[in-house]
C-alpha cells in the first residue's frame, strides 16, 4: 500500500491567492483528518470526515478555510484567500474502520504564503 | 479538557545508549489510547508505539518500550540501543476511544550523538 498521499509537497504562494491541498487516503480507510502543524501551536486538528461526511470542523480557523471529500479516495483543503499566517505544514491522515484509533499520516504539505 | 504535556523540548543520547522521553496527560476518561509518533526531518509522522489504557502490560516494539502509569497519568517512551536513525521529533498523543481527535504534545527533539 502506498500510504496516505498528499500533494503538493511544497507550495509557495502570494498573499490573497487560492491554495488547494490534496489528499488520497489509504484504500479502505473510512475516516480522514486534516491537521495543521506550526511551531507556535503544534499539531491541531482542522476537520474530520467519516464515510466522506464532515463530522467535526470546529478546528477550521475561519471561513477562508474549506474542506471537501467528494469520494472515499480523495479530499481537498482549500484556503481562499491565503494569508501569511496560514504558513504551516498541513497533514492529512486516515484511519481504518475499527482501527484502534491509529492514524496513518501523509508526508504533509509545506505551505508558505508570502 | 484533555491535554498532553511533554516537558523536555530537547534530549540527547549517545549512540547505543538508552534514553527516556517523558509525557504526562490529563483526562477524566477511563477508556483511551496513548501513542508515540516519530517525525524525522522527512516530516513523515510515523507511529512508534501504542498503548491501550485498559491494558496493564506496557507495550513494547523492538527497541521501543513504554512505562505506562495510569494512576499518575504518565506515559514515557524508552529507546534502547539508540541509533542514528532515531534522531527525530517525538510526539506523545492521546485519544479517547471512539473519539475524533488525537491530542498531541508539543514534542521532544531527540539528538543521537555518534
């Protein structure tokens, strides 16, 4: 299995631009998570999907952030418009059904907003 | 509120020696899981070891073992025979059984000295 696949690995953009981060979870996993990692705040959960349905988006910082999961094999996290304070590493993780709460992480997307 | 505390921002160990990383957590729940994740410079979050709270026996994975003290809410990681490849950030994490979120500590940066 290829694991959780995220793209791009790095993204550099200018303030005000739209940014879309992509994630392909492990096949057969039914839960998907988006996390953000910064030096100041560590790892924070942004949103969680179960069976493609958003369950908890209380961690999404503001309306500029949105996430979708149109099918079991794909999810996006969009920031529009982006701001310098959004610079961080964004991780996607998936979890199998009945998976003892173990999360499998992707390699993350390093986002830099100039 | 659930919190995870890692009081050692940085640790170092001589190659082949043993090192222990500390973690404490705060919860009123009785059924939960604890994890140690490793994040090398590649950024990948790698699960090192997992402990179910209902199990009294400490988990072990090759050179990695934990000292789980449920009453004290302590969950330390011991790395034996340290290797250069063990150098990484180590995150302690906690989740309630069946819950969405994985709460992370702030991490401990481990340096392995040749």
